[in-house]
C-alpha cells in the first residue's frame, strides 16, 4: 500500500499558520502596548520617515481612518512609528497620513477580501521631499499680480490702512491703484473685502464680481463672495461659488469649511460631512470647530459613537471651550 504524505502537509501548514498568527499578535502587542487578543480585528502599520536628520525633532504623525467619506477614527503614531485601529469595517477604507497637520498621502485598503482579521499597511515618507512642498492654502505664484513701482507702493499703503482698520482711507487708496490698472483682480478683491468689513455688501459683491470676471479661478475672490452669500443666508448661491473655490484650490480649508456650513444649512448632511472632514484634513487645529458640526450631524443621525469620537478629538485641541463640561457629559453618557 502506497503511503500518502498529505496529512503531514496539512500538519506543517497548520503549524506554520499558528506560528504566523502568534508572531502577528506579538508584533501588535509590541506596536500598541495593549494586550491584543488573537482574532481581534485590527488595521495597523508603521510610518517610516526617511532622510530625516537623527538630531531633528520627530514630527507629529497622525493617521485618519475614513469610511464612506466620514472619519471613523484617528490614531497618532507611537515612539516607534506604529499606528493602529481596533476595528475593521467591511468593504474598503481609506487611510490618510498626516505630518504636522498636512496630508502627505492616502491609501485605499480593501477589507472585504481579507481572509485575516489583521491588516497591516505601512507608509514611508521622504522628509526632504515633504519639506520642499508648499504648505496647503497658500496662494500660488499664478495668482500674483505684477504692478509697476508706483502702483505697488499704493497697494502696500492700502493694505497697511486695512491693517490699521482705516477702511475709508483704504477704499480711496485701492481706487487709486485701480485707476492706474483696472485689470488688477487682486486689488478688486481686496477692495471688496474692505467693503465687506464696512458692511457695504452690495459694493463688496460688485468688486468680487469684477475680480472673478478678470480671473475666474481666483480662489480668494470666490471664497469671500461665498462668505458674503453665507452672511446673507443665500446658501444656494454660496454653494455654487464655494464649489468653484474648492475646484480652484482643493487645499483651501476655508472653502471646504464654509461649503460644509452651507450644506449643513440646506440639510444635506452627507455633503456637509465630506467638506468638514476635508477642512479638518487640511487644518486640523484651525478648523477644529468642524468636529462640533460633525458631532451634531452624527448625533442627529443616531450615530452617537461617532459623535463621541468627534467630541473627544475636539476637546484634545480646544481644551478651554466654554461648553467643555456639557461635551464631557455627552461623552460619558454615550460611551460604551
């Protein structure tokens, strides 16, 4: 009778699988510092920064877990560069990697096809390349407007008057600039903003229109016109203009935030959540208030666990908020 080696093969395979699972669990425990159990669903990985000087201070690295366009979790890497999420949504998720509040990359992870309950996704960043990138939200060189020396002096003087809140004087100075060059779309925009500050909204709107007529993708003019419509509660008009601002500059946290506010006012929660999350991705500290909006949306939808996540993240950034006690009570009442 011929001897079959099949049982031995299965034994070796089972032994290998067992050793592999134990190794993964030990690695997870080391990465998280937690007593991770075998079979615990988890997404984790290590963020490595290359070409960073040994004497340099390690930057703050955070990883955001996005599910269906909404934030499902946020994890800051530990001293060894590991991050983790003790969950594994079915389908697919997006991991967004942030360095000092700026997105440096994102990866889509397919979880539905994974046979394992443990998914590892590492990420590597070249620090020198990151340092060469322009910070998000900065007006690019394409939006600079060339002026002759006399017009440049007038423009600088007008901006100084705005800084000193001498708005009537600034209006006169910007008009002098525009009399020299009516195509100066930046000056039209700044003049509109002075009128906005003076609560002369019709004049402000006319100036923004002129700026956009001269340069249809000038983000600052589009953004400020959107804010003007928002102040008038003309939310549909604001959505049209702010959508153009986002298209012009996808890194404008202000444009995303105000667009989220407008969608919130017209009761389009999914669109509002998307743009609030984008504002947070671009400016997690400056736009921390967006977390309050997201928490409100999740609470209204009965997703109190997600509201808790947003409230906790908000209090980590804004420690002296006047409603802190109320928020902490909500967290306590709705935490599992």
